[in-house]
């Protein structure tokens, strides 16, 4: 069967959650937006709910609706995009908690769903989502009288431990929220690693749960094994793939494997990426095409049935480096053609 197998280790996700939770005393939530970074929001969220996670974050209301269906009543589902026009029914019916990010959203929410839970997002310097200090000053007393479930902000540079922006945003967030009497949240994975000053009442890890940087000690979660379809011998001067970009300099063995850019194996990574055959690293050669990739296996004694693109030897961030991107994008690009196998349930 020429189908690659994506193995998702739920026990590694649990271990990563426990490790991040043990770094402080805050309630540790879980960010499962974008289908849990491509790994399957249903399975991931159910696994985490079973070990006691009571609060989840998604990017938009429709993700929240699907998550509520998977989790049932109980856990709080917070929506980063807040209360958008057209989302009222979803927020009400799926009992979502929108993280309101502007005065307009606040007005929309209290008009459409008076008494319905909400949270608040503040901008402490990233200038992406959230109320500015001036807006917050104007709204603060009214908003707090309605008992927000959470008041949060987001760090722009938390993956760089020594970046001055971290302390600046911490101070800004404190100035905006000290003494408010509502639960507070500032940190995603990177912020958790900055230390407990950054934790407040609730932390919001995403990538760290899924085995990516900046959580260097994360257990790897995703493994991707790709079948070899064919192996051929080349004589010096023969070329491989579109555009003849790779030419054999010596007698070579080339394996063609069953994956390509349509599976989220980013084409630009071709010149720098490797796969693993057992314990041996093999270079990708020529251009990555839509469904196929060529690999130099000249140095192998035995031809493998499958090769590893992600797994024990190669984590998402190694592959991200090869593609000039980050582990987050590797995970969220993982394709729909893989056979998905969950282990460690
Ligand atoms: C995506 C996101 C998170 C999770 O970030 P990670 O770096 O994956 O841990 C937390 N908070 C907000 C606002 C986000 O957008």
C-alpha cells in the first residue's frame, strides 16, 4: 500500500502537558486550534480532558462547535477570535467563551447574549488582537462588573528568552490588570518556559504539547513513515526528477517514496532535507513533486520498505529548518492522505 502512516503518540502529548504543568502552579489549559496543530483536535482534546484539562482554546467559533461535540458539556472552550458577526448562535448553542478583543465585540456580545460568559484580550504590545490600554481604561469597570472568565494577553517574543520585549509586555500586562480580581493569562509555551512570573492564573500551551520548540525537552509526538515504491540504479550522468536538478556523479541507487508537497512536505525543503532508513540518514535528491520524492539510498546495504520523515531521528523543527520555517508550520501542513494512527491512548 502506497500510503504513508502518520503516527500520533497520545501518551507523549500527555507527558508534555504534565511536564509543562509541573513548571508552575497555574491552571494549565490546552490550545487545540487548527485541528490541534494538524494532529486531530477530537482525539487530542479527549485525551487531555481525561487527565483533567478543563479549559481549551480554539481560534474560531466553528472549531469550538466541533470541539464541544467531541468533549460534551463541561470543559470551557475559549475562542481567540472573540465574538464575530454571525457567530452568536454558535457561541450560545455550543456554550463557547469568546475572548473579546475590542469595544465593538464587547458591545456585540452583551447585546446579543447578555449574561453569557466571556473573556477579554488585552494588547500588551504585540498589536495583533486585544484592547489597547486606552480602550481598556474606558471599558474596564463595566467589563469587570460582568465577571470575565479570563483576562489575557499574548507575548510576541517568548521563544527568545533574553528578548527585552518579554519584560516589557509583562510590565504592561501587570499595569493593565493588577488588582482586577479576575483570572489572568499571559503565557503560551514560550512564556511558560520564561518562569513563573509569566504564568499568572492560567497558561495556554500549544506547540509544547505537540513536541515542538521552544520546548526543547518535549517528547516527540508525530512520526511519519513513508513507503518506498521503487528503487532504481543510475549510472553517472543520469538525472532525477523535474528540471534535472540532481545528476548522479557516481553509480547510485535512488528510492522513490510515496509522499510529496500535496501531503504537506514543503517543496522548498528539498535541497536540505533528509529521511531516515533505520539508523541511516539518506538525502532527498532532485525536486520534491506532488506525490513523490526521490531519495539517495546508494549507501544502504538493504533496501528499506519505508523511510522515516518524522520520528525518533528527526523532529518537526529539524524539518522546519530545512524548509526555512518552523515546527508549527510543518505540523499544521500535515496532509490528509496519510493513514493516521493513534497510539498511547
Ligand atoms: C496559538 C496561541 C497560543 C499557543 O501558542 P504556542 O506557542 O503554540 O504554545 C496561545 N495563545 C494564543 C493567543 C495563541 O494564538
